[in-house]
C-alpha cells in the first residue's frame, strides 16, 4: 500500500468500507478470532463496489478522538493461518490480504487488512461460534458497524455486487471451489411423478424476475420437501 493512500485512510472516520482497531487480532484468543471472522465476512459482503480496509493500531475513544498507537512490531502477519480459519466459517473463499507498514514520524507499525471488492457473494456463515457467529447468517457492513442481512433488498444488493454477474472478473484462490458444495443431498433415492407441479414451480422461479420466494403448502407427508429439492437441483444444473 502506498503511504499517501494509507495516510488518507487514517484521516477518515469509520464508515462502510473502513474500520479501526487498537490492536491486531489474536489468533490464539477465541473472542478475537471470532471478531476477525465476523469483520471479514461483513466487509466481504459489501454492497459498495470498492475495496474495504481494517487498520489495526489506531485507537478510537468514546468521543471519537483518534490516536495512532501502533501494534507490536514482532507480531507475525500470516495470511495463510487466517485463510484457514476463514474457510472453516465461510461458505467459500474470501479474497483479502494483510501487510504491516511502519510510520516513521509516529515511530510505530500498523497492520492493514485489505478486503477485495472481487468476491463470490453472498458469503454465508456456515458454523456457530459463541454468541458472535450464527450458521446460515449473511453478515454485511451497515454504516460503521456489522449487521445481519434479513431483508430481500439488502441480500439482492449483496448478490448484485458479486463477480458472478461479471465472469471475466471472477477470481477464486481455491481451485476446488464449488458454490453448490454446501447443498445437501435430496431426502430420497429416486423421484417419480409430479411433473406438472415441478414445471410450474420452475417456470415461476426462472421466468418471473420478481418471485423471490414460493411457498409450497399441503398436508404433511405428501412430498413438498421432495418437490423443492427436485426443483432446486434442476435450477442448479
């Protein structure tokens, strides 16, 4: 990172693409580790088409005053370890990088985490961890804080900012990446019949762009879940 750009970020206030931390994350501390995962998940699901940054070594007090305190220069910034941790919590790989930068006039070192705007969104949390992370949640940056996407408008914004809509810009650091790898197997061995219902549901989902959700109703045991799985696999293919 160029020093000019770093100093520009330091002068800014926290916002949707910028966060300040007094210290760097501690990989051996459970709370600090889950804070890191949640922060990266939220920034990676950004609804803004720019890179996001976390600057570690800058302290913000209750009045909003900023102080450059730096981090311990002996701390190792190892992307590989954090990548492995993220992979155990995220639905697929997240593109980010870390680096340290020494500010001579402050005689201190900052850690900079850059979260790329090129991601496969939405990125979903796939594992519970304490009271911080919930399986199935889509975390995103809401102003200067992290939030959970609960409405269709927000989720649509997250998805529309995905590189899936721009295949030429798609980047994945995992050659085994498969966006359907978390899709569970169907609850049946063979599927027969229901062609009319399946075709109707498929057409409603694919050809009517305003249909975000279809509800299948009926008595218990008549095959609603099986039909849903059958349609899902057709859409996937």
